C-alpha cells in the first residue's frame, strides 16, 4: 500500500533530472551533470553548477554527463548523482529509506534495467519501480490512456526520442531512436565547423539551437552571433548564424525522428491509427520545443501534432500521478522490474 514512507519519483534524463516528492510535488530539476576532481574522484558539484563547468574545466576537473543516448553510460557517476538527488529530496530527517519510481526509455535492455535498479539501491532506495518514459509522458500530458482507443506520444528528450502508441493502459507499439536534443546540438556544431571553419563547444551549440534553431524552412529568418575559435588561424572569431542555416544543419536528425514516427504508425493496428488521426499526436520533452518541429512533423505525416503543456515536465508529472493513484501504481509500472 501507499503508506507513510517517503515516495520519490525520478525522471533520470540524459540532459535533465527531475525529482518529485510525494506530498510536495516536483521539488527540483537539475542538469544531469556531475563535476569531479580528476585525481581524487571527489564530487565537486552536481547539477547546474556542474553544467556551468562543461567545456570550461582545467585538466584537474571533469564535468561528466553520466547518461548518454537515454541510457547509463557511466554507472559509477550515475549512482553518485542519484545519491545526491535522493538525499536532497528527502532532506536530513529520513526515518525510512524511500521508495523510488524511475523513468526509463522504452526498449532498453534487461541489463540496463538492472543497472538502474542497482544504482538506485546503492544510492539509498528501499524499493525501486520502473516506468517506461512514454507511458509516464502520456499520463503526465493528461492523455486518458486507460480507454480502449489509441494515443500516440513522441517524447523528444536530450538523448532519445521515445515514440509509443498506448491503449487500455498498455504500450501497443513503440520505438526509441537515439536522436534528440544532443544530436541537434552536434549537427549544429558540425555545420558551423564545416561551413564557417569555426570550432564551438557543446554548450554554445545548445544555446544557438535554443536561440535560432528551426526546422521549418519557411519560418522567418533570425540570426545569432556565435563566438568560437577559428579552425584555420586558431584565434577567436565571431560569425553570424541564421535560422536558415540551422534548418540545413538540423534536417538530418529531424528526418530520422520523422521516419521513426512513420515506422511506428506503419506498425499500428488500423483502429488505433484511426484514433490517432482524429486526436493527433502529443509531443513531450524539451526537444519538442525546437521551433517548427511540431509543424514539420505534422506536415510530413499528415496528422495534427500538439505540444504538451510544459513538455519537459510531462514524464515527472506522470511519475507523480502514478504514485498518487493506486490504480496506476498497480498497472503502469514495468512488470517484474522491482527491487526490494
Ligand atoms: N526552447 C528549446 N528549443 C529547442 N530545444 C530545447 C529547448 N528547450 C530545451 N531544449 C532541449 O531539450 C533537451 C532536454 O529535454 P529533456 O529535459 O526533455 O531531455 P531529457 O529528459 O533529459 O532526455 P532523455 O529523455 O532523452 O533522457 C535538451 O537537448 C535541450 O537543449
Ligand atoms: Mg526525458
């Protein structure tokens, strides 16, 4: 039963981790980054402060993003990060170790599920439950997934895009492609290097994407200044970068997402596909905020596309609703993926 113990929901994202505390709501959202002393491995900072250090560390400090492509890339650092976030959510007066729900991408391997469960246990969870991200995203976006009709969610995160068709509380068809905000940033970085001979770091790539990134060719053109290092002279240089160029840089990763969505639709039973045509697709995740994304997706597949309200919080809101509703708690967790 949902008793008096502390219940925590964690959306362990590639870019951001969000934490929910039962009775309090979403208590914080922090970048999934840990800064370490390279020699002693002592943790120097976690979250925002550690993110500020990316690309700016001297040799003695490492700023690490332990999640890559939606999965744990560095197990030890993930555990450190989880421990930090769990203790921050619980505060000092923990009487009983918390129960934790962790959101994981659909389609991850059993090995990855066990790694998440193990990391959570090591980080102080008494019991850990797993929920698939698209399921949590759909619940968090307010879709009624318990009805016998088709709902489609496309969660464009930092590392992965999770696509799922859900009906009667279960995932009917799903796919997860390793394209998300990080790939968008990388494409911009590569484009700027190729076309402007300018080297920029990942933080700058992301800033530019958020400022002038666009994937819809007809959108009005905007431009931003980019500062970096000239590839040829080795000296600092500033260029102007337009949303039209961003569009060229981003078309490849965005097309990958569009073809994954098409693939899922092709495998969707016709009755459910008809429901999706009627209701439209719901996009969640920070990547869905990329200018023109929803419009392009909608035109390419011929189905309306809506961006959920506060798309970056849908997954954690879903996890919170699961803890608050015994029915959902019984029915939406990954079967068998529990640790005691
Ligand atoms: N306004 C915006 N325009 C474009 N991209 C954005 C915008 N705001 C945030 N993003 C991108 O959204 C991504 C983060 O989204 P989100 O927090 O949903 O990912 P995540 O949950 O950490 O990743 P994943 O679910 O893949 O593990 C980042 O790549 C960020 O650059
Ligand atoms: Mg996510």
